[in-house]
């Protein structure tokens, strides 16, 4: 019966299949969209066609530019398939077969889309034109919907009666969890700790409900369904925690959730927010397999979050700087985010706790993310980076090491200027048969340049361009250099100021067609470094990019050569040529190069340092009229204030009066920033505080009042309109480390050690700069004992080397000292000129090198040697001799200006001449020092130390040998007087 159905419709002499097609053809001959008709599907072509038609016919084969149309062919089976689908849907609803339906060709009920019928035009088809089989509708669309709803209600009632109450409870808890996540989606976990505990509390309640239900029905078939619901709830939380924006507190919450799912019988008594969880750990049971593990995708999301730049390079002031390690023990272990990422990578390699272990294919990017996380941190983390590479080498199903991994390693060593490990990494890649590419070659060239070895960079460039036979290195293949290769070498030449070589190389770049805006900027930097300003102007006049290129998607963007022009302006300003710097600013506008905030920062700072306040303010007005965001104008004001309060004042009365006037001008500029809604930052306040501290007398109290005033006025407003306290110490507050350091320096100039100590205690996590400032303030106020107590309290290698997850207060902080710390203390100790103080200084110098691996610089060596020379010690013991020799050895490894080290060395040798210590006899360095040629270079140049130079010493030589010598010289004056005769009566004694 169904096979005989034919619903033919003819519109405008064309056969169509349905009402939608007929109405569409009658209007615009364009097929209806998929929303209006269910059986039309869009194709890759511009116009959708019928689902059963694949042939396109061109109306004009010769003209390809004309529009193509399609012939919409009638398909008899479309109506039949529609009826069959509706029949099956009606049968599945439990109401039986189609009732009162007579499937004859004349009584076919066509269930059309009501939305489609509404879109039919009034004059498209009349009722008389419709076929009879479409006009009769025995089973309407409304009846079918009512029957479907009735069937769904019956099924839901049946399911409710059969499933246990635990399923309903878990669903309700899941809805509550989703509501919680929606509410805290934009909140800051560092500031709202009470909110962040709610997701894990809800998950714990779900596990408790499941654990209480399992003993009541151990063999229930709904256990797997309950585990599925709980697992989905866990995924909601982990997806939220490991999503952007990444925050360490969110990640800690996600890790805690993963720990709860992997080991529910171990419930931490202290979670990431520090709040207790009142749960009996014995009451929880693990989920059924495979839901007792975590999907592989969740592990990858956690790995991506832990290795993101927001986490690795963040400078969060929160005391929570660690991540909890996953484990099956009751003891809590807190590690760094990089170490946590490495442990996640180990789980992905071994498959422990990972669901879908059959998909064990590892991606090289997973290893490279962890490698980059370690390489982006401090230099002492590079051994952990080698652990990642070793894990990739040992894993059989892991991809082999590639040039990408070595490029990450080489970039890190180049950034730390460690040329030795750069060479070792290249040898390691060669042993592993890693084929270098252009990225790895550019990374090595950049590493050499950063290490200051431009010669090796040029050597490698010659090898990859001319072949290995050029230098005898068979590892590097022939690689076609790109613009980055040339620009990196030009950067090395620019840093050394080698303009001639840079210009010669630029000719090769231009001949190869690789010249870009980076090349122009680099060459200008080379010329400015060498103070060849005219050459820099000539380069810019020839290679400035046209204005049309300096737009991005029709919007204003920084000009590609703005960096070069800013470099030239800054070079002229620092050289004292302010008129030429201002001329370059005018030239920029003529060439369509719009100055940005960095350009104005350079010129405003130079004008302020030259006390040209009116011109500097005029430049600020120009910057305000540009389309620069307000937050980017803060550095311009900072440059103005810093230039006004620069340390160029004299100690006389006129200099103090000028500085006081500049302080008033800086405070008025600070008020202007607030009036213009330009937010001052920490740098602004620190510079103003430093200027107040250098007044005579220091205005330390005014500086403190200023900070408190800005802290209140610049607080973020809450929803209620009241100011919220700045709890994270990242903004302007007395607890900010930079502001507190500036206050400590001001209090030190004012001889107020107690206030300096109070400002130091306000810092939640003080750093080495704050510590050095406090020690210097104590020594400046003749409080060396207090300085040594502060040093012993905060400098502890045992506490610094221990893994402590929490820092409750500043008393528990362990700070690693630097060479400035030891220079301040050792200098103060040696100024006491006592045996006990010298002994303490010797012990600190030894502890600096052996314990902390901190090596002296020229300032420390010169300070120690100058103190020894000025004191002229007598009775030097063996320990002091060893100390002096150790300082001299360290000084030989440093670079000195002129002959400073040689002069200090001669002065120290003069002190050690009268010393009878056995160390000088048994030490090779001391032996060479004492027997070194002491001839002064000036005397050597003039020949004044030669005996036969014509300057004869009286009584020199042997008289008997002179008499026996036939060529003995005789003074003509003595001979004329007869005084050379032994009997002359004038006898030389």
C-alpha cells in the first residue's frame, strides 16, 4: 500500500516533493533551509540541495562565472519514509499501531511541520490545487504529540518505581553542585576561601550517600549507574578547576578532587583552603571499576594547567605556592607545580590511576610542556628538566627525543648564559642522532649570542650555510637560514656595537629578500649602541615601513618600526641631545609612525631629568590626546616623577631646596593621575616614597601617611559600595614588598631602626631585596648587632632547603642571601678593625661560597682589600693570610677596569712582606705573589731601572773590578781634579 503512494505537486511546470519546496520555488527558486524542512541537508556548496540528489547541472558550460542552479527532482520515496518513521515512533510509544488510519493512496495523512505550513504564502497554492491525499488528515500532529507525552509520563512513572532512591538523591546533589559551580565561576579563590570548599564538600556528601547505600543492596544493578552519576559530578568539578583562567588555588582544588576519587578512604583533614572536613574516612568506599580511576582527558587537562604560563611565571603573593601531591598515604606532601606536572606525566606513562589505558599513545607535546615548565624557572631547576628527557628516553612507547626538546633546553641555557651546558646539550643531541632543523639552529645561534660569544654564532652560521667542511663539524647539515637567523646574529652584533659587521651582513639579508622590520629595528639598535646616530637615521629613512602595513584588520596598531624610532629617541635623550630627540618625534609624525606609550616614556623621563618640567608636561598632554588606554599612561607619569626625583641633587642648600620643590611637583602629579582616572601603581608610590626619604630631614612619616591614603582611596569597591581591604598585598598597601622596602630605606636614612623593622614585619613573604635594605638600614644606624641578628633569623640553609608548603608569617621565611647581603655585613665587620670582627667576616666569606654557592663580585673583593690596606694590620695570623689569599684568587677571575686589581695586589703584597707565616712558604699562589716582578710599568717604559742608563748610583759597583777592567768608565770631572787617583785625598768610602 505504501509503495503505491505518489504525492505529485506541480508548480510553475516543475515537479516538487513537498509544500515547502513548492512555496520556495514559486518565490525565489532557492531551496528552503534545514530549519524549515527536516529532509533538506546543507552541503559544501553555497546552496543546499535535496538529500537524495547528488547531480549538479550547469546551465551554461562555457561561462564559469555565471551562477549555477540545480534541478530539484521529485522523489516518491520521501513521503513514504516520513510515514514509516512516524509509524515506528507511534508504535514505540506503547499506544499500539496507528489507529483509524487507512493507508490507501487517497487517504494518506501527511504529517507536516507546522512551522513550514505557516511560512506558506497566501497566493502560492490554492486549496483546489492541493492533492486529495494531503487535504485529508485523520491523525494530526497535535494528537501525535499528546500520545508521545503520555508515553513519556508512563515510562517515567515506571522508572521511578523501579530505581532506588539513591539515584534521585545523587541527581539532586549533582544539580546542587552545578549551581555552586555556576555561582563561583568568576570568583577569586584566593579571596573567597569559603566558596572554594563547597564543591569538594558536595562530592564528599555524594560519596557518603553512595557508601551508606551499598551495604543495603550489595548486588543492586544500579551500582554502576550510581557510579556513573558520581563520576560525572567529579568531571564537572575537575573541568571547572583545570579551565582558564588558571589559578593555583583552583588547581589545588582540582587535585584534591582527583585525590578524593582515587583514594576516597583517605580524606585529608586539611584541604587547600585550610578548612577541616568533618568526615569519617572509614565511611567512604571506592567506586566501581572503571570509575575508581580518572579519565585520560582529565589528566591531560591537569597537565596543561600545571604547565601553563599563568602558573609557572606567576608572581602571586599568596602564601600557598605549592600543589598537593597525589598519593595513597595519609601523610600530606606539597610540591611545586612543575614537580606536580612531572608526576602527572609519570602517571600518563605508567597508566596508574588512568582510565582508558588502551589508548596509551603518548604525545611529544606532553613531555615538552613539562620540560618547558622546568626550563622557564630558575637555573637550579635544570636538573629536573633532564629528568623529563630521561623519562622520555627510557619509555618504550614514548616518541623519541626530537629537535623541539633540545631547542627548549638550549633556549634555557642560553637565557642563563651557560655556554658550557649549551655545548653539552649539542653533544647529547648528536649522540641521540637528533637531526637539527632551522628552529634548533636558530636557538643555538641565539644561545651563543646571549652568552656573548658572537664568534661561535658566526661559525655555526657559516657551517649551516656553506657545509660542514667549512669548519670540520659533520653534525650540522646544510640548512637554509631564514630572517630569524640573520636577525639573531645582527642582535649579537648590535649588543657589541659592531656596526660595520652588521651593515655588511645586512647587505646579504637584503640580497636574499629576507629584510623585514625586525632587521631594521636591530640595525638601528646597533647604530645607537655605537652612538652612530646619523647612521641610524639613514637606515630609518630607507627602510621605514609604509603606513598601510601598520594597520591590523583596519584598526590602529603599533607601527612595525616604532621600536627602532623609540630606540633612537632614547639614545639621543641619554646622550644629552634633547633637541634632536624632539626632532625625531616630529619626523615620526611626518612618516606616519605614531609614537606609543614607550616613546613618550623615554622622552618625558629625559626632559624631567633635565628639569625641563614644562616641556615634559607638554609631552604628557600630547600622550593624553592620543588613543592610548588609561592603564598604559601610568608608565609615562612614572617616568616624569622618577626623572624629577632622580638622585642628581647636591648636598648643599640649593640642591635640597630644588629637591623639595621637585617633591611638591611629584605629589601634584600624583593627584593629577587620580583626577584623570589614571591609576598609580606600586612603582609610582615607591618612587615618591624614595624621594620623600631623601629630603633633609627625611619625611618618613609623610610617606607612610601617603601610602595609607592611597590604600584606602584605590581599594576595589564591593557590591555594597564599601571599600574592601587589600588582602593579597599586590596593590598599594603597607604590606607590599616594594613599598615596604622603600619605607625601610627612608627610615634608615632617618636613623629609625624600629620603624624599619616594623615595615619589614608587615611583608607577608619578604624577599632578599627587602632583607638587604633592612640590613643596610641597621648598619647605617650603627646597629651592626641588630643586622647580624636579622641575618641569622632569616638566612637559614636548613629551612630554605626544606619543602615547606605553608608560610604562616614572616618569622618562618627562609631567604637565600646574595652577594649584596654579604658585602654589607663583611664591610661593616671589617670597619671595626678588631680580631673578633675579622674572624666573623672570614667565617661569613667562607659560608657564602661553600654553603650558598654565592661568589664575590668586584665590589666585595675591592671592599675587603681596601679595608685590609687601610687598616695596615700587624701580626697577621695564618687564618687571615689564607683569607687574603682567597680573596686575591677570587679577584683574578673577575673583570676589572684599568689596573685596579694590580694596584690592590701590590699594596697587599707590601703588607705581607713582613709576615713570617708558613702559609706564604707552602702556598703556590702566595709564592708567585711574593716573587712576582714588581717593576713599575712607567719605570720600565723610561728605562730608569737600568744600571747603565746614565743615572749612576754613588758607591755602586766593585772598586777592584773597576780597576781591573780596561773599559772602566772614568768621570771627566773627577779626572780633571785628580780625584780619581787613590792618593788624591778624596776617597770614596
